[in-house]
C-alpha cells in the first residue's frame, strides 16, 4: 500500500519537474539575495528584495537557468538515442556558455 502511494507521488513530481525546478531556483536566488552576514550579525534586505525590479531579475535568472537545463537535457537525450552525434566540442561550448552566463549575472 505504501509503495503504491510513494510511486504515485513520485510520478506526479516527475511530471512537473521543470516547474518545480523553476520554483526551487527562484526561491533559492531570492533567499540568497535576501540577507547577508557581517560581524554584527545578519542584515536583511526586505525593502530591496520586495521591489518589482528585483523580483523580475530573480524570475529571469530562474527562467534562464531552467531553460538551459532543459536544453542540456534534450541534447543528452538526442545523443543517447543516437539521433544526433554530439561531440566533446559541443559540450565544451555549453560549459563555456554556462560560465559566461554566470559571470554576466555576477557583474
């Protein structure tokens, strides 16, 4: 009985894994930007984090990351199914693009 319930829950989660990934990334980025810690303790940035511009920025970071994950997943599936031969150079370009996007967002 318990196995059936767990299996149904896992199947439901698997169906919505991209949406869940997006929301987890959005929450992660928002929480990381919510506060910082200095010598006197944590400093919460409620006012800056509740601005529309900040919320949009977090939304687009999560969206871009989810799209990148989806693209890499599709490339891996195509390579696994032998539909398209993806060489090491393609994976290297994907890694460089990921690093470039991280550096762009950090500056």
